[in-house]
C-alpha cells in the first residue's frame, strides 16, 4: 500500500529491493558522511 502511495510500485515486494553487499556498504558510508555533523560522539 505504501509503495503505491509513494509511487514506488516496483518496490512493493521487499525481496525485489535487495542490494549487493557492496551496495549496502556504500549506502551506509554515504549515510554516515551525510550525518557526521550531527554525531554526538564526534
């Protein structure tokens, strides 16, 4: 339902959204870099 609301019908089934390990690592690194300034442990 939410995938339809967000106009992402191709992502309605989570199994079709799987990424490779390398893609997951890259996304995590990008996320960390984007929120570095908000890290209270820095």
